[in-house]
């Protein structure tokens, strides 16, 4: 999904106007519509590894952007979806990511498979971003870490490894404390689901990271 804000300008009397309306498109970040070496900057906040299906959480948005005839089929297209199949022997190039999957597998094999698929999908996203970016173009990711079945899912660190392996150069990593939200702020440490119970819980996403990488020439 891509958004572009209207460009604002003021006339001789100081009144604001705009030259374009918002452009909203539904698409797949693993298959971008732009030619190679044409984009200066990519800014994104990818999905997290969670205990929820993004296809279920965002049904309303998906329906708004276009008719969704079969949700079960659509789930296969979502990044890291449990419904996705294929690449049974493949592993992401991040050594840390492979260790996380291996640690999670004896605790809950189905979740380990989702995390493995997620890291593979995100590597495809970063590879596609590198294709469309110009030399020295920048890729900015906003992402936080989480946990499943008591295993730390270090998304930020895995992302950094994936991007470095694809030919990106690290520019900056900014840690940001997430302000209070209206969503539940605690998760069950075993299931990873949001909860309102205060016993045996951990804070959900207390901080996030802004990763800035540049495409090497």
C-alpha cells in the first residue's frame, strides 16, 4: 500500500491550496511497480511477527481498498501468514533469524514456521527495495521487537542483517520509546497476544527502532 500526501502551496493572499489528491494503492511490497534504479527513498513500517493474522485484523481496510472474495485465499498473499506454503527448505540469510526459528521450533513448530516464512518474505521485500532504489538511495524501516512462546523475536536486528547481506550500508539506528496508546499495552508472555490481565504479562512494544540504510553504489 502506498500513500502520497497532497503538495500544498499558498496563493498571493496566503490561502492554502493543493496540486494533487491523495494516491492510495493496494499492492505487494515484494513486487513493486517501479523500474530499477528510479527511487530515491523508501520509508516503511512493515508488519510484525505476532500471534495474530494480519489478514484477519485488517479485513475492513482490505475490503475498502478492493473487493475481497475469498479471505482464505487472500491470506496466502500476506507477509508471514500461516496460510502461506512453499519454500520448505529455505532459510533467510540472517544467522540470528535462523537461530530464532530453531529456538522456537521445539516450543511450537507452527509458530516457528510462521517466523521462518516471515523472515523470508521480509528478505524479499528488502531485495525488491534495493532493485528500485537508485545508487545511494535510502531505505528507512520502523520496527519493534516482540516475543513468542518466550522466545525473543529480534526483528530490528534480523532486519539489519538481512539488509547488510543484500548490499545495504547502515547509516543510523534510532531507538524510540513508544508513547502511550489506546491499544492494550501488555502481552501474555506465552501466546504473545494482547491482554488486559496484569499478572504474568510483559509490556507490548515499549520501544521501536528506526533503521536507516543506504544502497551501496
